[in-house]
C-alpha cells in the first residue's frame, strides 16, 4: 500500500468545505446535475472531487455518458477503489471515509464527511491548526 496522501486529503477537505451542504449527498456520486455546478448539482465527496480541476489532473473524472460513475486514468472504477488509489489508502478506509452515512452518524452529509476526514487525519497527527480548531468545535451546524 502506498503512503497515504495526507496533503491531498486536506486539499479535498478544503474543496468539500466550500460546497454548500444542500449540494452534498453521500448516497450517490451525482444524483442531480444542474445546468452548471452552482445551479442544482448534488453530489458526494467523490463526485465533487471528480469535477474539480486538481483531481481531473490526477486522472479522476466523471464517466462519460454516465454521470453516476467515476473514471480514473480513463477506466471505469468504483468510488472506493478510485478514492483508495487517489489518496493512497485502503479500499476499506476509502469506503469508510467516502461511503454512505451510517446509522448513528449525525449532521448533514457534508458535516459527516468533514468529521470523518478530520477524525482520520487527527488520529494520524495530520491535522493543521485550522482543522484542529474545527475538530474542537462541538458542532458545525451553526457554521454551515
């Protein structure tokens, strides 16, 4: 297994942090695609990253003709396998970080994903000062 790409995951955190919570849903790569990204598009973290130029440059994109699937380096790929390869983590961990919201997880899907990533980075000593401050907040609901 390659070394986890913590800096890239922190960049993904910042990108997803800028997505409105109403445009974020962990149930599908993309479950609604508006006329433009800021006009009705709803996606999960993997879906939003697949639409970002930084991750496009790494070979991640939405599958042509099937906006509900991903491609990596031009090949169709499951979301957990794609996230595993992009971030240098196991497929199991990718599924835990990027997968659907589980019973007992509270908050919006965006809050859940951000919390998962902060927790993962924190356990590995990879939180920046800004992320540490967010991790100490009792809830992000007021800020979102």
